[in-house]
C-alpha cells in the first residue's frame, strides 16, 4: 500500500526527517511511534500530499508523490490531529459537505456514503445535532467518519485519542481495530499503550531517524534476545537472590516486593532459553515454595525507552513539524 524510499524533509536547513525507508502492506494497522518532534506529522503530511519531500520516493497505492498526487489522494482518508470541523454545522450537513469536497457529485451517492460512514462510526443518533454540542469523543468520531467518505483504501490518523477521557479512548481504539479489518490504517502516536493496543506493525522514530520497525514483540526480541520470568515465592529475599542468581544463564535478578514472607521477583536470562523449570527446582531445593512463575514478554515501553533514551527533544522540531 505504501512504499517510502530514502525520504528526507528539511525546513530551511533543519532536517525534520532523514533518509527514511519503510513499507506498509495491505490490511495492516501500522503505528508511527515517537516523542514529540520526532517527525511523525511531517511523514503524514507527505503521505497525504499536503507536503512535498525534499528528496526520496513515496508511493501510495502505486501512485508516486507528488507527481500523481490527485490519484494518490483519492486513495487516502485523513484525520489530522485537530479535525477540520465546522461547529455551526450539523453532523449530517458537515459529512455531506465533506463528501461533496471529495468529489461525490450525486446527492443519492453522498447520502449513501454518509449513512455508511455514520453507521461505522456510531454517529447515526447524532446526525441532526450541531457539531458544537458534541463531546470531544463524538467530534473525533465525526473526523474519522469524514476520513471514510469516498471509500479510501488507506486511513491515516494523526494522534486520534489526544484529549479524550479513558472511556472515549477505549471506544476510539475499538473503532480503529474495526477499520483495520477493511482498510490499511496508519496511526501516529506518542502514546506507547495506544500503539501496542491496536497496531500489528510499529515504526519507531527519534529526531527524524528510523530507529526500529517491526511487530511490538519482534522489536522486544530484537532489542534484547534474552528471556525474562516473574515469580512469587514463600521465602526470603536474600535466599531468592542467591539461589536464582547462581543458576547458569541467569544474568540479572531483581526483587520487586517483599512482605509477609512472600517475595516477588524478576529474573533475566542471557539467551532465549526457558529457565522456569530450573528456577522452580532451585528454589524448591533452597526451601522456597513457588506460588507463581511465568515467562514475560518485554513491553513496547521498554523497547521505546531503550531506543530513544539518548535522544532529547528539540523544541524547534515540534514547532516546524506541526506546520500544516
């Protein structure tokens, strides 16, 4: 669906993104993850044809940008971080207006497109209401509905849950997962839990550079191929540290809590071997009763922090990147 090769963008002499290459396959929910100023919105503006690259090649649905911008734009539905809504319009009026702007000329076709978009985004009950009377969550739904008009193959969502309360965030994430069943979706976010909750592939950016790309679990494995387990036992912390730390292949043991004779700890291995049996056996021999023992995957948050820990935010990056 998307092919990006050696993409760079400069604002004057300042590089917003540099030598970026990646592909997005059909049917993926693809996350762009990075701190503020990393270059996420710049990439999205280039993919939607609103911004020209300084160098590199970009193809959307097989159409080259900017040479075939009109054809590429017809394949894209876009929700900016600030949805372009008109508060004095009703939801029905706004969606009909947006459909007309997208080139849906026949009134009957626009009506059908609006009906379908409203049904998919849960807006049928509020179509007659003024947009200014809607909650932030429903306004975001209206923005997503306008992105669906014209039956685009690709949906691009820039920070779709910013400013929403927890219940609204859950609803929008559910909607994004539903969209992913019939569209390719690109989601930009600096919220780790959001990307991990909905994306099948993640691209991590830092100061305009690609630092990692892959499935969240693959990124964790790539960062550190070792394994980790968490356990709770009856015993003393010193005994646990000495016993587990002496097992060959265990490189790190950390006590998370110790109270009322129970110790919860994590243990990391130098390789991907499953050492649960060895740990359980050693603890039993040391007189510690194992209450719980499970292998753990590294979180996307750990991967993100490890890959970007040496990068600091540059205030001017964000200001220039958000120029739209």
